[in-house]
């Protein structure tokens, strides 16, 4: 991927915040579907910061998305991640005593490129996203001077604890049960390795703090919604149309879609047999695609523009049985002016007022009743539409969230400078004890690396990358 830079670092002030050069490391390509990393790099660059993105791509579409980010003035450092490489990473990570997520996106090629970039370029801060990106964060926390902030996004252990009993996929339940103990242990340790950790919700903060202890500095940075892009148009909606949206490669979304189609909608159809259900989202598995055998159900797969199915629906439903973090599907529907009916879990991370901003119910009977209430009352639909839009404007404006992120950056940079004055070299607390990290690189990017439990077999530290 070619390099493009959006300006040199300067002392220009943005709302009293000095322009920074941020190295943003994401273990998956930021696309419009991956709302958080895409929006953070987009709005940071828009506010005048120099952003260098280091990431992996898995498809031509993801490569094209990275080209679009370059067009926004974001420098991109990237490497491919193949399916065989992911399988190899998972097997090797498991042998080394790590949870599956920890090794999933390891790439010595990308890490070498990052280190070569840092050898010639000074950055103010490194922002690393997700448990899958921790491999890079741990390496960079001890091999370069800039402080590293880890954006956990969700507490994966919290998600797995729910999925182990509530997922509608037998494979999903088994895999989370197998990996849960390692994930808890690793996440708790990992949160103590960085000067500051971010999560998207108070639920995730409480869960991760419980694993990490009080020594970890964990803060909430919520998700936002692009209020200009996801906006009401005033165009008429299609009566008796229900929409459920979400990335269908995510097990929690699959379970919710099955719950909606198999248990909730039959109760709706008893009263209104012509109501249509549109299930919208990329990579629907066979179980979801088979739902379209019912002529009242449409399974679209990936759509280029999510606004159209949201704006034309009479009601958006988010019947999640388990999950973590912020549900972007709820924010996007509200921003479009589409009323939302959700389970309490789907909106538990949002500071909204139920009955005013959305309707909340937790059984098939009460969820069906809430859907019917919206479908049958134009006045209720209009009120929920207006209140939902006002809620996201007040609480989930990306510009406000970016301003909060800048404050986190400034605080971590200041702590790092103080630590250097006191004799330390980085804001991370250090790798040692339970896990150890080794990375060796040469000019041919022919590397050996390892992050492993110290009680794992010694031979794992010398396996090829």
C-alpha cells in the first residue's frame, strides 16, 4: 500500500488540543462495517491530526477501503492476512498457552513494517485496538519511546461468559467454554500492561476491572454515530416492515436473528400476517439464509448503504440475547429516525430512557407486543423517531467522542513524559511473570516471535512466525 501523509506535526491548536501524530494499529481493516476504528481514524484526521494506520487486509474490498482512507490523508501501512495464516496463528497461539483471540491476527510482516516506520519517524502516541491487536501493542510498548494506549473495545471474557450459555450455535457455545478460562486470565493480565485502557461501555469496564484489579487504569470511550450520514430524510417509510441489521459473521447477531425470526415474528404474524422482516448484514451463514424460504423474510447479505433499509423500515428490532460494548445497530437506526424495539441487554450500555427513546422488552411475547404497538400507532412511531434522534445527537456525536479521545491521549502523553523524568521509558507496566514476549527481525522480514505463558513448553518460543 502506498504511503500518504496528512501533514507534519505542528503546534497548531484544535480546540486547545495540540496536533498529534498518532500511530493507529488495528488488526483488521477499518471499513464502514467496522464502525469504531473507521470513525476514529476518519475523525482524528479530519480534526487535523497526522494519522498513520497500520492494519491487515483479507480481501480486495478491504484493500479498496484502505485506498479510500489514504485519499482522506491517512498514511497506511499494511500486510495481507490469509485464512491459512489465521489457522496457523490459532494453533500456534493455543500451543503457547494463549487464548484464540490473542494470536489470531499476528503478522511478523506487519510488525516489521511498523518497527521500520518507527525507526525513521517520531510519533506522539500509539493507539492499539482490540485483544487481537495486543500482540502489536505489547511489542511496541517496549521497543519505542511513544506511549501505547490499548483500546480493548469490548471485554471478550464478558462476551464469552454470556455466549457459553446463550448462543444458539452449539459450536459457538463449545468454543467459548473451551477458551473462556484462558481469555479471562490473559485479559486480566493484559489490562495491567498499558498506562491506559479504553472500553466502549461501563459494563465492559466493570467486567475488565474485575479481571485486572484496581492497578489497571480503564476508562470508557463510547461509540458514536455519523449524524450527517445517518440522518432522517422525511421520505415515507414502508408500513408493516421490520428490520434487523448487523454483521452476520458475529455469533451474537446470528443468535438474535434466529430468535427474532423463529420465536418473536410468529407471534407478530398471528395478528398481522403480512408484516415483512428484513435481515440485513454481511456474511449471513446458512442457518440465516434458510430463513428466506419464508416469503415474508428477506435476507439481503451485504448492502452498500445501510441507510436505505433502516429509513424505509417501520421499526428496527435489536433482540440480542447476549453481547458486549455498544450496539451500533441501535445508534444507526435512531439516527435515521427509525423507532427501536430492543432487549434490555441490547441497550444496557446506553443512557437512554425506555419508553421515551425506545421500547424495551425481554420475552418473545412482550417483544412481539412492542413491535405491534409501533406498527399500529403512527403517533407512537413519530414520538419514538424524534426522541431517538435527539438521544444520539446528545450522547453519541462522534465529534464529542473524538474530543474525549484527545483528552485521553494528552493524559497518557503527559504521564509518559513524567515517567521518563522519573527514569521509566514507557507507560506500560512491563511484560513479565505470567507471559513473556520475544521478537527478532531482520531485513528480509524473516522473523521469530512469541508471546507465551511462561509455563508453556520452552520450544514454543522458537517456532517460526
